[in-house]
C-alpha cells in the first residue's frame, strides 16, 4: 500500500416504491459518488425498506447506476425482513465475504437477525472473522464492515437494536489490529478511535428518518500509507458537514515509561450482601485481604453492594466496609435500590456526587433505577456533569477526572448486551468530548477495559457475588502514573492470580 486509499462509505438508503424513500436525495448521492474519485465503495446495509422482492427489484436497477471500481454490499436488518435475506443472496450478493487485493483486506459480515431490529454476529461469523484475519495477518490495511453499530451512537435516542454479542466482535477486532470498521444502522454519522481501531458509522442517504434534525449524508474516507484516516462527512450534494482526522500508531499498548506511580485504585463491585448469597462473607473477607495487600489509595465500589436493598442487607454491608470507610467511594447498583433500598441507602451511607483527592476528582454518576436492570443518566445530569468537568479543568488543567458508575458503556466480551444504559450514545460522546480520563463501571460480572479517544473505560467483575460471568470472582487494580499512563490488572478471588487487562499510555 504505497498510495492513499479513497473510500466512499454510504448506508441506509431504504429504497422502496413507497413515499418513505427520498428519491431526490438518493439521486443526489448517486451523482456525487459518481463524480468523486475513489478506489472502492462500501455500503453498510438497509438497501431496502422492508426486504420485499419488489423493493429489491427496484433497488437493483437504481444501484446499477453507481460508478465505482469495486463495490462491497452489506446486508442490513431491513433487508433481512420478510425473508429478504434469501432475496439478497440472489439479487445482490453473499451476506458474508472477504476480498484481498493490493495488500488490502476487506471482510463483510451479516450482523442481522431476520425480522428483528437488533443484531447478532453469532459463533460462525465470529469464527469466520478470526479465520480470515489469521489467514491474511500480513495485510497492510485491514477493514471490516457490517450493519449494526459496535459503540453507542449519540443523538439517536434510546440505546437499543445493537448487536447482542458486540463485545465479542469488538474484542476480535482490537486483538487483530483492524484499522477501520464501517457500520450503519443508526442514521447518524459518527467516528470513534478505539485504541488503534477507527470505527466509522455512516448516516442515511435517503431514508425519511433522520436523527436530531441532521442532514442526510455519506462519508468520504481517505487512508494514507502512514495510517492517517480522514473521514469527511458530507451531505448528498457533496457539501462538507464536518471532517474527522484520526491517526493509527500501532504502538498503542506499548508504554516506554509510565513514570512513577501516582495513584492506585482498587475497583470492585457485586458484593451482594444478603441471605441467599452463600459463603459470601468468607469470600468477601478473602477478597478484601487481597485488596489490602495492594495498598490502594482509594477503594471504589461500582454498585450492587446489597442483594435486595433490604435493611438487613445494608446492616451487613455497613459492618463489612466500616474498616475501609475513609478511603471508600460507593456508587449504587439496581440491587441497592429495590423496594425501600433508595431510602435505606442514604440512611446507611453518605453518597457524595463529587470527591476530591489530591489532584484527582471522582464524580459518582448514579445510573441505576429501582426494579430495572436498565440504566439511565438523563439530560439534566449530563449537563451538570459537563459543567463540573469544564469548571474543574479551568481551576486545574492537570487534574485527573474519573467517573464512577454501575452500568457499562462499551460492549463487554462474553456477555449479552441486554441491559445497557438507555442514553449510552449521548453519555459516551459527552465523556469523550470532555476528555474525562477514566470511567469505572461494575456491570455484568466481567472484567474488561479499553480506551475510546482519550478516555479509558474499565469494567470490573463481582468480588464476592455468586452472579459472576467469570470462572472466579475478582477485583481490579488500576495504577495511574505521574505521566498519565494507566495500567489495569485483574486479581482473582480467592486464588490471588493476577493478569494485566490493559496498558494505556498517557495522553
């Protein structure tokens, strides 16, 4: 790959003979694409509105007018309706494929479940992806495309209809050094850098449905041999809306010098104090002995302190955590708010929104609500948090900002995405735009960490609950250096085995 690669990336045309299809916008897009020099085009799904045969007939005539050296067509959830996935294979092409030419690898995947808006890659697609990436591991440029979004998208309302095994796919892409991922589905353009992988979402070119009053759009992507990636988001006539520039270094997880240790955080969740959690106190005692042996500066509990939010549960919790009260920061989980749990929480624990320690600031974000596993932050709280972060940065630019919450924002490997944060898209964008340093969560009983833009996201397993998605319970140790590097380790309970989860250079 000695020359820049130019890619037209468009999505969600929703072609139908019915009025929902914005034919003028599609024709504008077609003309703009045909007049734009590019090496290949990627379509990220939802060619049709309902997956009907007549729609595929209509669409196949229209897309023949697109002039592109190579076109990659990816199926969307609307195309999979009404048995449309079979029509797709007959009239458009395979639902799963790969192409390798001139040192560039592209993998196209089907993330759809017939007649459902949500997605799933499934074991076969995950295995296929790993197999192809292994076969072409020496490719100079590795690209993957599918319809459903991997990360929550801002300005698209309630987080739903994502791929339920998105965490597994994300893990494969990061571990195999994918350079860029192309998605659609949410009708809103968005670009994120996740570690050293660029995730690019396209808006809709011609659907009647747009988000937050945004324009219909498509992306023009340029990738240089040095892995500078420029994403120009433009409307259907080619006028620029905005441009995002990302750089891939491929030494993301390599830290030459972390500097001296400045702050050590012990992160835990899921103590689930209650009558049915057998052997829980013994396991908790062992876990806290391991925590103490690491000499943390602060202990952060990311939710589900109790099993049912009962008074008896809280009394056990208070007794268990009294020895650590001076260095303890606690964020509630949904278990803690059940019944009268929210009232009891404030009776037994002092819950502060902001905690200042030395040159660090911890903001406790209560994402939980009674009687539901689904979380929410809300617009008012988001606005308050933005004002707080900007205000403290004005006071001390070098201050380290950490957010403590229960629900996760980034899909977690080996879990099912069924109880996400409702407004995850807006919250994620707000946290990365304000360049918060660290976000801590304790959801779904699985340890995982990654970095999106300049923000590290760390989720922890349960320390002593029976509800764990891992072989053993565990907690995380997070070391933050004087140079801003973050090293995340998981320590298993009761074995004490330690493994590195992630190493993130200073910003």
